[in-house]
C-alpha cells in the first residue's frame, strides 16, 4: 500500500530467531528475555510507582502515569478505528505545540492547552458547549509544555522561566514560581532557553511536581522548591526540555541538552548518568520488563537498565524528539524526524516501520485497544493498528507536532501549528 508522497506502508516483519544462551546483549535472547551475565533470563517485574515519602500507589490501575507529553502506557479510552468526523475546530490564534491535557471545568470535560502566544485555554470537549472556550488565562511566555492536572489545579510552564498553577474552579492563576538564574536580556539559542519551564511537569504520587528547566526541580503543590539539581546555584545547568519519569522506588529519570541521561533519587541526589552525546528532548518510558526507553537527537532509541547500563540501542535515520510510548506486549513505539513510526519489541528487534510524508515530532499515543495515534508534519493524523496497518489518515492542512488526547467517549483532541485545536469522533 502506498502512503503519502508515494511512501510505502510496510507490513510488520517477524523478529528473527535467536539463541537462548551465550548472550552478549538483550537482542541475542528470544522473546522478551534479557541478557544478564551472559545468560538469557526472564525480565523482573516492575513494581507500580510510589512516592518515596508516602509510598502510595501512583494510580488506581497501579501504572505510573506521567504528567508530561502523553502517557507511557495505553490510555484507558479507545480511539476511533473508522475514519472519524470533525466535531469542532477552535482557532486559538497561535501555534499549538503542547499536547492537550484532560480536565473537568464546571462539570464539563475539557481539553487544556497552551499556545505560543502565551494563552492557556480550556475547550469543552462535548455536550451543549462542545468547542467553546471555558477557560482563558494569559501567561507570560510561549507555552511548549503539556499541562499536568491534579484535582482542580493545572500546572504548566512557559518560556518566561515561570511555572504557573491555574485554579480551574476560579479560572485564574493561583500562584507563579520563577525558576533558575537566567535573569537579564533574553538571547537566542540554548542559553536563552536554559531556564524555560517546559520540561513537564510530572506530578509525583505525593502531589509534588517534578519539572525540567535549568536542571530538575522538585516543587510542592503550593509552589515551594523542595530541591534543585544541581544543588550548587553557581552551576549553569543545561536545559531540560523532556518531562521526567518517576519509577517505583522514587527514582527520577530524565535527559537534557547536555547530552546526558540521568537518574536522581527522590531527594535529588545524582545516582548515575548515561552519556548519549546528543540532546535528549523526549521523555523516557518505563517498560514492564524494567527497561527505561529514551530517544535522542542521535537518532537512537536507548534501552537502559535501572543501574544506567545499556541493554540495547536502535538506530533510526534522524533525530527522535518525541517521548517513547509503550504498547501491548511491551511494544516500544518511537517517532523520528526521518518521518517514520517505529515499532520495536522489548528486546530491540524491529517489528514494523510505518513511513509518513514528513518529520514526526509528536509522541505516539496508544489507546486501550492497542491502536496507535499520532500526527506528522505531512499534515496528517494517523491511526495505526498494533500490527502496523493504517486504519485511517486524516488531512488537517497543518503540521501536527502536538500529541493527541483521547477522551473517555473516544473523542480525539489534537493541536496544530496553524493555531487550531480540533476534535474528532
């Protein structure tokens, strides 16, 4: 089957058979087994994420759900398998890069998203006010980050180096927190963006916010900084654009624009670093086999153990700037600037590759049925089965760098570079 721009939509390929002993790396082992001390063994199960202080479950399902760009695992809702119809189209006036976050405002389900004009809005997803703006707040900078929602509060960062807490009931800013040591005249390039508060936030199970900016912060729900890494205020830490991941033992995993991927303890102490030697702008994901998956500008998916050692790496043709998504059977999904969606096994073998006609910045989102939804800079929104079959592709007329949100009724909400937020069902 031919895809956009004459690209070939590939059928999935079976992983080759491998020996089950005498391994050097995980891909030498059959199925989901991993290589430890030269022997293929079954992966250890991963405990559900808990706070290092409260040790409370992260969610009712026991799965860790991060508050950054998309979920690591499948969403609880199912998206449409047949080509959907547009429900509404709301022009927000400026680029929508961030992914919508779902919340309830005034008893109605709403999609929350920020724009590059510093506007943070909530749009009613369904009901009599479907497509209407039910929240409209102005923040002090461009919004790249996806909001995190906890109860009646939404938390979102902007490129004025500030984290904003927004009261959804009062529809007003509850508090702001200026971050970093980047005061002074803004300059273009990495130094100007160093303290931008766009790396998350992720909400920890105890309610604290884990945020990337100039390094990594742990912040209370009321805006007090609990710690900052690096702790030495004289160090000009590189920018962290990715949303951090918190694991079952309280460890925090995140990469930055210093080419390092790191693990921090719950109290902010450095546990280890893994050198990638390229910017890490996409969020990591934790697999059920204990692997930590992350993509980077070196065009690789890196699969790491929780001690920072490498299990395997997979090479795409160009940068991977999206977060990694996990699907059924532990499948690893990554999008790339080479225009491809890659499906990998937990051991790093290629299951299938789906080409599109443009770069892909959007993180793939997996629904409860295992189907994958993502947008491309070929201006199309795709739905793909777990076996790599294109279920449908919609032309939206603008680059799609935002990931989709899937509401409980199956409605898809997605933002575009033309400044529009659209809903389909």
